[in-house]
C-alpha cells in the first residue's frame, strides 16, 4: 500500500514505466494485440472501493474485463453511464457473462443503515435504503448488527442482478436467443475471497408478486 505525502503523481508515473517494461518482457505481443481490439469475456459492475480492484482480485489482465464501478455496485434504472456500459459490453463486445460484485464492509451499504444525509451521495444511497426496505422483515430478524450489514450487502447485490435482468439491453438480448448470464458475487476484505451468491439469472422471468404484467 502506498503511503506517500508528496510527489505522488511522479511515483505513479514511475511505477507505470516499470509496469510497462515488465509486461513487455513477460508478453511481448500484449500491447500490440490490445492496441488492435478488445475482446473481454466479462462485464464487471463493482464498487468504487479502492480495496476491490477487479483485475487484481480475479487474477486477470488488461483486455479481460469490461468494467463499470460506482458506490456500492448499483444498477440504477436511469443511470445512462451504467446502461451505456452494459449496452456496449453486451451488444458491441458480445459479452455473455455479467458480474455484479459487492463486498462486505461496503461503506455505501453501511451509510444506508445510518441516518439520512444530503448531497449527491445521500441521494445515491437512497437506492440502497430501498433495498433494505424491500427486505426489512428478513433484516429486522437478524439481531447481530454485523450479520445484518453482511446480509444487506448480499441482498443489495441480488437486487442489482435483478435490476440488470430488467434492462432493455438484457431483455432484448435474451429475446434474440443470446445465452447471457448475470452473476451476483460478494468479495471479502478479510481474506480476499469471492463468494458466488447463487443468484445467477440467465433469462427474463416474471417475479411472484411483481406488478410487471409482461
Ligand atoms: Co463498497
């Protein structure tokens, strides 16, 4: 971990040069290939948290994962930034595996368990409060606060997987016969391991109790 008070940008640029040299030595074709095109196999929607870097924690390389990150790995229905990434990833890059990866100890989820606050981040966190409200009975039954926090992290991921499955991009792709899977994962800051929540969706389906009629 870096702990530097001054000249941070010089240190990063220096590290970039070292990294570039190392990569060229290990795989002389890498940059030539990546400069031509990208063919990532995964679309990642993750938290902006600095401790959850997608490539490092999955042992992948530049070119492997198409990435969108925001606070608490949210799929907000009107977020054109996220929707454009999903559209481009699915339709232009032909990606068949979408991963929503949350993490235990998520500050965004923690904030949703506390008092209301203002500013853009306060509004953003409202979406997570809604997840808590949808599942208030289950959450209320968990006495231990850490366990309740962990469970809200998981429920939030499952909810965002569900949101993705309702996007026009995914619905259209499935209607055309594309075999796209949307997975829900949670990363642990404690041991660096990812848990598959088993909430994968691979088709459009109506929900019991949902008001959707199509
Ligand atoms: Co987070």
